[in-house]
């Protein structure tokens, strides 16, 4: 990846063995569900249906943030964030981005880096 978009990350809600999880990946990438499952030691993973994601997080799809969700769930940050000085993640509304250092995001969300992109 080369360009500004390698610093912009999207927040996706998924289920790993029916347990809700949050994954934060570059906007230009897709989540690899087998990798997500493996990262959570689950048999399988799938994207969470939109109504469930909105109800669980309190945000509308397109504006889901890893910060301030209604229910705390495990969070994975794509390894592509490693080595970036800062990245941009959703701040809780469509078009609202927050610039953050990856290490601060990991610490604030008790998240971990993982290989989760397809």
C-alpha cells in the first residue's frame, strides 16, 4: 500500500464463534475471516449483521468507532498499523476521523496487533 489511505482505518464488527469482536483494518483492505477466527482462537468468524452492529455499538454503520462502544468487546488492530506514526480511525460519526498513534489505540482499547486482512 502506498498513499494517504494506508493511514485510514475502518472499524468492523464481527463474531468469532458467536462472540462479538471488533477489528480495525485499513480502508483499502478486506478482513480475512479465517485470520480473524485464528486470532481469537475460534473455529469460525463472520461479519456481524448491520442491525446487530449498530445496536451493540450505539453507532450507525459508516460511523462505527472502536472508542466508546456501548459494550466492551475484544479489539484487534491490523498489523498494517505497525510502523505508522499515526493512523486515522472513526470518531463515532460518518466523516468524523480521529488521528491517533497505533500504540495509544492499542493501550486505550486493550487491543492487540494481528494479521487479519485478506
